[in-house]
C-alpha cells in the first residue's frame, strides 16, 4: 500500500471547512493507503500558546479526528512532538534549503508584508513540514490548495538531498480535493473559513448543535441578485452551493435546477437541514471520544510508538548519508 500523511494543528475545535478540505479526504485514504495522521503540536507553537490550553487542545484534536472517522486500527495517529526525529530531520533539511525558498512561503511572506515580526519558527516551519512528510517515505499528501506550495518545497528538498547524498527520500505528491477543498467564510465569501475569525458566525464548528448551525446558515451573507447559481462574481452563493453539494452528495448543477424560481430563504432552510444531518453523527462521536481522556491518551501513545520505529529507521539512513555516523 502507498503511504499517505496529513497533520492538523491542535485547536479547541475544527470547522466544516477543515473537515471537507482535510479530514474527510484523510479518512477516505484509510481504505487504500497506510495513513499517518499527526497532531502537529510543534507547528502550533510558532504562535503564542497557553500551555494548559495547548494540552487540552491536543486531546480535543484527537477526539475530533477519531469522531470524524480516523480508525487507529488502520491509521497511525500520534503527536508530532512525541517523535524527536521530526526536529532532527528538520535541522538537516534547513541546511539543504535555500533562504529564497523559505522567504517565498505564504504565511511568513504575508505576515511580513503586514509589518508584523514573525518568529524564526514561523519562517522555518515549512521545512519542518517537509521533514514531517519525508521522514515516513510519504507518497501522498492530502492538502488544500493553499498548502500545495509546502508539499512542493518538500519535493524540492527530497530531490536535492537525493542528488547530493544518494537516494534517500520518496518524492511526495500533493492530493488536492477538486470540489469543496476551499470552503469560505459564511460572513464573507471572499475569505477562507477560519477558526480565528472574530465572529463565530463566520464558521460552522463540528461541535455546533443543530440550533447553532441553523442560525449561522440563515444569517450567512449572499450576493446581489436572486438567482441561486454559481458565478465567479458571486462568491457567497457559490460557497453555499459547494457546502450543500458536499453535505448531500448531489451535484451543484442538480441543486441549482431544484431552486430555479425560488428564493434564498427556501435555499438556506434546506441547506441548514442538510448540514445538520451531515454533521450530527460526527458531533455525537466527537463528544463521546472527548469524554474518555484515558482512551485518547492510550491511542496517541500507541501511535507514537509505531511512528518512532519508522522514524528511527529513516534517520539512521539519513545520518549515514550526510556523514555524521561513525
């Protein structure tokens, strides 16, 4: 089986955009690949974190992944920080990467352009992400369009290392979901849905109850005009149609036809019920897992042991290649 790898930062919740764009594709990969699923807690500390909250969020993230369908019998679910080889390989790859490559990465570039003073960790975190990927001979990396450049960096570093030191790393391929990979904010169809949005009306959390989901969708912004159809100049209704399509499994075209001559009110009511039905079982499973902290810790410890064995084998080879093994 091919090996795939994905990772999400530990936060107190994930939203429907995270699920559609990252978690759901990862769950699907369990059936035909060996999936590595990381809680990337070292990536999280590139921004200030309260230690107590971070510990809670790691457990919450694990409960969420399990509730979304990640099966520890099929998938190696683990904390990034429990496998020291991630950091060791990241340092070696930093010595292979070029300054220009790191400077082009989106998050660092965007924050610098805004006049902020990013940490060195934020500057180098795409190289740590490359280490995450290459450490396990990953062949498939499911990512959103905005993360594609990071997989391309991992590819470049793998090719360069293999050229300079001998064949060592598998060159990974990004796997991007064609439809629904980028879900936009409910209050602004031009911005990606984000957990850090100032208003909770901007996103639908996977743990939102039915009433909260209905209220958020009914208050979602729409574009000028009355037609319910996709249009590059009407991002809000296009986004809602995408969510409707993913939640029901229906094509966008069939949904557009069903609402010819109808208004936004009818459309939103039906969309809200579709999302409630779609997320209801997921919410229930997340809450059940979250209630059993002992079991979550056991699953994470077991996953870390499996990942450590694989990482240690790869790092032995890397050390030999670069010449530090005597």
